[in-house]
C-alpha cells in the first residue's frame, strides 16, 4: 500500500496524514481479528473443556455468558476510557490484559478459574474493541483512504467469526481445547508491540473531563441486565420470573442512564452521539442484522455437525464461502463504491442481498446439497453483509468530534453485542418451539424415532431462519429510510469538530 506523501492542504488547516497509517492498520486489524475470533472459537472447544474440567451442564453456558456480560456491560465505559486516557494507551493495555486473561484460561485447572478468565477477557475486550475502531476513525481522515481502511476492518469484523469456527475446529481436533485460549497470546503480543512502535495518535483528541461515575454504574448494570436477560431467556424461557425481572431492571436502569446523561456536565455517553439521525440508523440496523447473523452461525453449525455429521474442521471449512463473500463485499464492493454513492445505497441493498441468502436456507432439509443450496446461500450472505458492514462501520464514526470517537465506537460494538445476545436467545427459542411442535404433530405417524428427531430439528431451524429473513428486511428498511447522509466528500473527516461536512451532509444531526 502506497505511503506517498499527500498534497498539503494549507487552506483547510488539516494536519498531514500519518506516514505510518497503513502499518498501523495492520496491527489494529490484527487486534480486531483476535476479539472477533474469540466470540466463536471457544464455542467449538466448549464440549472438550466441559469434559476435561468437569463443568456441569447447568454451568457450561457461563463459559460464554461470563465473557458476554463483561464485554457487553463495560463497552461504553471502555470507550470513555479510550477518550480519557488516549486510544493508543487503552489499546495496548487492552491487548496485554487480554493476553494475560487468555493465558489464565488456557492453563485453567478448574471451572472457577476458567469462568474468571473468560470474564477478564470480556473486561479487557471492552477496552480493546472501541479503542481499535476509534483509532481507525482518527487515523484515516481522507475519504478514499478511509473507504479502503474500513473495507479491510469491515471484512475482519464480519468474517472473523467464521474464521473462528475453522481455527477452533483445527485446534480442538488436532491439538487441545486449551489452544483456543493460548492462540490469542501471539496475536496480542504482535499487535501490542506494533501499536506501541507504529501507531501515532493525533494530538488534541482526548476528552479529559471527569469520569461520569453514575453513568458508568447505570450503563454497566443496565447492559449486563439486558444481555443476561436474553441469555437466561434461552435456557429458562421468556416467562421465567427472573428473566422478566432482568428485563424490567434493564429498562429502568437504562432509562435512568439516559435521564442522567442529559443533565450531567461531562456525560459518559454524550447524547449528541446517538441523537444524530445517521448514527442512530447505523446502530439500529447493524444491531438487527447481527441478530440474523448469529442465528445463522448457530443453526448452520448444528445442521452440519448434528444432522449431516460433519467434523468440527469440516464444519469450519464449510463456512469458507461466507468469509470469501464478506471479504469481497467489504473490500471490492463497499470500499470501491463508498466514495461514489450514499451509504444507504450500500447498506440497504447489502442487507437485502443477505436476506435472499438467508431465504435460501429456509429450504434446508435432511441431505440438502451443500453445493446446490448452502454454498450459494453463504456467498449471498457474505457479499450482502460485507457490502453493508463496511459503510456502517465508517458512518458510525463519520464526522464525530475526536473527543467522542471512543464512545461512538463503543456504541457500534454495543449494538453488535446486544444484537448477538438477542439473536442467540430469540432465534433459539423460536427453533426449539417449532421443533417441539413438529414432533407433537408427526409422532403418531412416525416409524423411525431418530429420523423424526432430525426432521424436527431441521424444521425448527427453518422456522427460525424465516424470522431472520424478516429481521434483515427490517434492517434494510431502516438503513434506507433513516440514514440520509450523502456520499462522503473528498475533505477530511473526524479530524476536527463535528463541523462543516457533518452539517452539510447530515442536516438533521442534533448536536
């Protein structure tokens, strides 16, 4: 990638771009890949870890939930810390902490140590993820370069989960489940050293206001209650009294958080970040799209392994077309068109193409052709999501004041994390109900109990995937109707106040 000097802009007062910015992108992307990998890689290793450490069936979900609660609950706090401490310092701290937590998890000798390590991974992940995205936002300010950088970042953010399935399968099948933790350590060390020596954070972008402690407490408790509510609903049902109590608590805590943020002098989440019409559209449409995607990973993994008898490694490779589609959509479609068309004309059609891919998967049956059905569906899903993710990631931090870059980036991660929790719980519940109904209606005429069980399982997947299709259509509608900014101009963005360009291109923004 070229590092030729760009023409000076004496009339705009813009600072010269960092000559090491493309090297910096390598280490930022590596850190993002590690965080996204970790969301799925442990799923593959969980059965082996459960058996090795004697974790009960009732507690096995906490290997996933401990990470999700810490990560989802602390993201806004992590974004604010990045704005306060400096993004580079927060980024390196997050990497070192994540590596240490991964080492503890890989060396765990019992259930308690493993769960503690997963929670600690979530804490440092909540520092790392918003710092990575906000560093990208303030490093790449030229519209065309920003498109390329966010194309690469979007491909990793979208496809990293599927890569995790492949890597998790390899490590579990040929080495040991502990390597799904240890593999993070070299990633983190390389990214931390690279960041320390290469990344140069632009001066003057920190928000040195005092930390909003009430906001931290309310947002953390509110998000933890919300994520745990959906996680518990999956295992205990939507009518469970504790589940309902968690949702009520989340609503009260988050409503109080909004009220507090509108009154305090230095809020944790300045409401100008989310009341901007375009950013609100990104957070909402992206969160909904993630609901559908998490459902797909869950059901397709079970279909391939349980119904079709694929090994973990073969299952991972079966997701390759989706990874190829996401990389192509992000880098070849989204990045090339982002400076030529308005974001909604990439996001809306992108989610629509993904919904067509999802629609194909509603036709799954026992023995469905991989080449004839699953492969084209994955390609469409990957192309659509890659094309939509890329401008979404960029627009979420477009024109933001540098002092708010961390918390705006945290909101992107929060919408994805909450979307993932909702998707897993909601679609799994729908699938389970449809499976039960299928068994009840076909039990009298069934001659093979095992075949009936598999047919019911696939029928449940199909019902839930229909819901995912509808959710993606809603996501496309929101992207087209709510997001109304024009195509990015050639002038720098995210390099100063949320000023001239944002005012011209985003006329409805509320500051």
